[in-house]
């Protein structure tokens, strides 16, 4: 797979492969790897990469007739440009357009773009979709970001209190996040709706702040012990070293009229404690 390495002037870096326009690595300046990537992940044509940042489009999970999480994460994206931009940040732009294969299962003409920008302590992902067809289209989307943590038992998630969520583990809608801090002690798969504040992943040594726009939902996922054992491309202890916090639009699909463009963004910033 073609790999693109971004290097900011201050030393921050990111690595992306054209397969899925998949961000596989993010290392802030003078820092450590922030993204989880499974050692058992298959890097092959037509196979999703386990970890990093898969692009979910145009369907989330199995909520429709398309392959799970849609086809964007296993498609071959085109690198449009790469290089340093203002203030020494590094950026790459990728494009995916409809094809005979995509039209056979999702009959819409479209252009999708992912802009990856890395600078000092931040990684920003801008994802956009343009309707190139003559009829209205609708889709679900997510940036399925896998964050690497030292120990899930000492990881705390802030910013979700008061939000409603769908508990996908129990298939119960209309739950409410009562606790100020979310900790993970069992299989967790929640779709939080109408996110308004930033989400923070707190570990003893650092805070990762996650800001999003365009996306209306946020997904928090950890498969825990039994589910991890059922996932062939995850190591047995992977649940201890990862947490997914995803910028998403799922509950209310995005609707685009012809020639309209939608953009969603996820900005991740890390700081030491």
C-alpha cells in the first residue's frame, strides 16, 4: 500500500495509506504514538485496517444494506497533494469518487475528500462529501478514531454528562449519561447524540481533547474481553490499550441535494499533565 508520511516543522508526524485514506499513526512533537493499530490487522485489498482512523461512509455499522461501515474504508483513495502549509504544519489531501463498483451497490455520484493536517500537538481531519448526481442522497458517516491508552482501567472520558445515547450492547435507546466521568469496565458501545462540548480522554500522564464540527453524534467503543476474543484481527489484550471516540453522524443521516457539499471535522489535541 502506498504510505504517505507527514512531517511538521516541529517534528510532529502522521502516516496515512491510500487504502481507505487511512490514518495509521499520529505522533505529536516530542511525544508518543496516540493512535492504536492492531498488530494483527490485515493490510490487504478489500480488507479494513483495524485501528488508526477508518473512514465510515456511506453507512454506519450494519444500519443498511451496504457492507459494514460502508465502502470508503476499503477503497483506494487518490492522493491529491501533500506538503507543509502555514506555520510549519504538514498536510495531505485525498479524494474518492464514485466508481462502477460503488454505483453497483450505492447508486449515487459523489466526491469525498479527506484533509489530514498535523502540527505540534494536534491532528485535524476534515472530511467532506459533495453530491455530484441529479437526485438527493443521504448517508451516515464517522471518523472511527482508535486512541491508544496505557491502561483502560486508568482512562477517564469527560464531556458526555447529560447527553442521550443509544446503548448498542443492550439495544436500548434513550439512555442518559448521568455520570460526570465515563470509565470503561465492560463492553461499551454507545452513540451519543447532539454533542455540544469537547470530549477529553484523560490518562495519568496526559489529556487528549477532541473537538468536532459538522458531525452531530459521538461514538464511544471498547469491545472488552469477550468481544475482543471474537474479533480475529485484534490481539487478546487489545481492549486494555484502546478506546474509540468517534466523530459521527448516525442517528440523523446527512441529506445532500444535488451540488451540495457537507463537511465534518475532528480536531485532536494532546497536552501533558
